[in-house]
C-alpha cells in the first residue's frame, strides 16, 4: 500500500541511476553513430565531411573485417566448447565426496580472479615462449621440437588462455546448480537400476540445462569483447591472424586515428552483441517472473 | 564391505580432483615461485620447482625501476572509488525498486541490464575524444567515472536481489511506528542489508580491479592501474621473467584473497541472480 508520498520518493531515489545510465547509453552511442557517417581522421583535423555509408562499405568490404569476424566467432565458440564441456566434467567431479574439497575448489576458481593482462603475459612468456617457456622444455624433454605457439597458432593460443580464465566461471556455476539437485531423485533413479550414464543424460543434464544456458549467454557477452589478452600476447598478429572485432576497431581508432571507420566498426560490433543480448535478456526476464 | 568400496572410491576421486586442481592452479603457483628466483634461474633449464636460492630482490627491483606503488594505489583508488560511488547511487534505487515496485520496475531493471550488453568498443571512439577534450584522459577521476558507469547495472541488480529477500512487513511496521524515510533506511534497512551490500562491494572491487579494456585505453603513465602497468611488460626488454612474476604476484594477491572469501556471491552476482 504505497502512498503517493512514498511513490514519489521512490521515483526520486531511482532517478539518479536511471539518468546516469541513460546518459551513458545515449550520448556516446549517438556520437559513435554520428562519427560513423563522417570522413574524420585525427591526423587531419578540420577536414571532417559527411561521408554517407562509405565508412560502412569500407569496413564491411575490408578483408581484415572478415578475418576479424571469423576470429571473433572462433574465440567465442572455441572457449565456450572448452569451458562448457570441461565445466560439466569438473563440476561432476567436484560434486563427489573427497578429502579437501574446499581447497580443490579454491584452486580451480583462482584463474577467474587473475587480471587478464597478468594471465596473458604469464602464459605468453613462461609457458608458450619457444625458447624459455615450460612447454618448450617439456617438448625437449620428450625429444620434440619446441613449438612457437604465438607465431604458428596465435588464435588457438589466445583461445587457450581465455578458456583457462573462464573455465572456473563455468565450473562454479554448474557446480552450484548441481548441488541444488534433489539427492532423493538421484537415489530413486539408482534404485530403479538406471546406469550412471543414463542418470547423467536423463536426470543431471536436464537439471543443468538452465545453468548451461546462463553460462553460454553470459560468457558470450564477455567473449565477444576479448581485448587485453590479444593486446599483450599477439597484438592481433601475425598480420590479422588473431585480430577480433574489438581489436580491429581499437586498431582503427587508436593506431590509425580513423575515427569514422572505427565508429562504423563499433556500430557493427554493437549490432552483433545485441543479437546475443536479446536471448540473454529473455532468459533473465523469465527468472524475474519466477 | 560397501563402506570399504566407497572409501576406496573417495580416495580415487581425491587424487584425480587434486591433480586437476593443481594443474589448473599451476600457472599461478609458477608465477609465485618464479618471483623469488633470479632472472637466470627463472629461465634455467631444467627449471627448478622449489630448490633454488630464494630472493626478494625482484620485489625491490620492480619498485625502484618503475613506480610500482603509484600503479598499485591507482588500482586501489579506481576500484574502491568506483565501487563506493556506485553503491551510493545504487542503494536508494535498489531499495526503491525492491520495496515500492511499480508495474514498470521490471522493465527498468531489464533496461539497466541491457546497458551492460553494449560492447565497450562501440563507444570507445567518443569516450576517448570526450576524455581527451575534457582533460580526463589518464586521470584517476576519468577511470572512476567510466568504471562506475559500467558496473552500476551489476551493483543495482545484486543489491536488488538481496533487498528482495528482506521481509517487507518489517519496513511496514517501522513506517507505522512513525519512522521517517531516512530513519527507516538508517535504522531498519541498513543493518539487515549489510551482508548483501558487503557481497556487492566485494564482487565489484574484484571486477573493477581486473577491468582491462577501459583502463588500458584511457590511461597512460600517470593514472595507469596495475592492469595497464603489467601490460607494459609485453614488450620484450631482455630477461625479465622474475620481475614480471613479482609485479604480477603483487597485482593478483589481494584479489585472490578477496575472491576466495566471496565464492558464493561470485555466482549470484555474475548470473544476475539467475543461478543461486
């Protein structure tokens, strides 16, 4: 029974957040859209002119764009595959009775708390370096030729580093969901003679489906904009072999000072993310009703 | 007999789980160990795990060569500053939406969340130009502003899901007894909301501490937090593994400790309450 007084007070209390987020959402985005129709380079100030859709046609016909689009998808799908499959396996393992469960949990969660630049540099130098890295030492130990990960398989290396960071997230969420599974249901299935495999397929997996969807959607949002890991390991290269959309726009803006082109790229990235966000919002909206 | 089998199973599970856990944790352990080696030992072949001459020289070197403490303080100021300002803005909003919901509350919440879906790179150009023209580029103030805005939706959402769990009747009762709005907030709501606020604070400090898009793009020498400072190690400058490790260890240690205390809140905060 909210009175008129409390209702207007409530509105007043919500106002600052709404106004701030509204400004944050509209002002820069409107500017990006405006810039994307200009021929505007920071190296040539005062030369701005209306350019129509030429920035978009330039960006969309650039071979680097297709490479970046492919790399973006490869990073998202590659990391999702590793983290979801690995996360389910790890969650099932950590759900078993064992000694020192709390400590193992802490060990597994740790990579998620590491800042991206540290994670990427540690992997780049101390593991993947073809001369001094641990992987090179292991290879030599087995009489193999050390492999230069970042030069010969840059995209795969980035995927590996990012997957290491996100595996804990998937594991943690799937484990939380797994622990809410009714023990009696599992026991009943076991009594009825269901094998471990069919218990997993018909009981555990359906129970996890919601958590898996949440993991996929939230990770996709973050994985679409992987940036720091690429910047400090491969710098997008060799060539554009490990450039994703975020990195391409960054390079266009802050390395080539092409404000117009970068803005068009930014808008394309926004449209892509919105397609994903649409599904995520529907998911979370449903939980609000529940 | 059955008990025997289950104990054996438990031992097998323990061995497998610990092996995998240590493998996943190994890069962090390795960084920690390397930070106490000399540069020569850091790249020695075969590498030594524990048996080397432990030295803390790298930690001194990192501080004396580059002003490490400045960047550490930048991280502290930016992550705590943005989180605290975010909380001050978000607490009244989340409170109002949790206790005086209207028909549109759900839409407002969903809309707030949708701002989080916008990829940062979509507004990189205007933000960079705005910051350049207003002198906010490479300042702590500028980073605090941006990080407050990008984390505000998460702060509001987390607080909202926690506030929702506080029984509304208690507030009604306080109101009946003639408590004013400010008294209601200070004496009734706050004590009940402290655990939720603390969890929100913790998660957001972690997120802000590790944020590595805006901090890398909008800061240079002066205001660079640790994310950007560590990135400067990406250009090879001779032998530097031990120093990189020392700088990294100091950068990740505080957050590792905070994070281990807030595992449960991590799940809840990062899934916007969809998985509890």
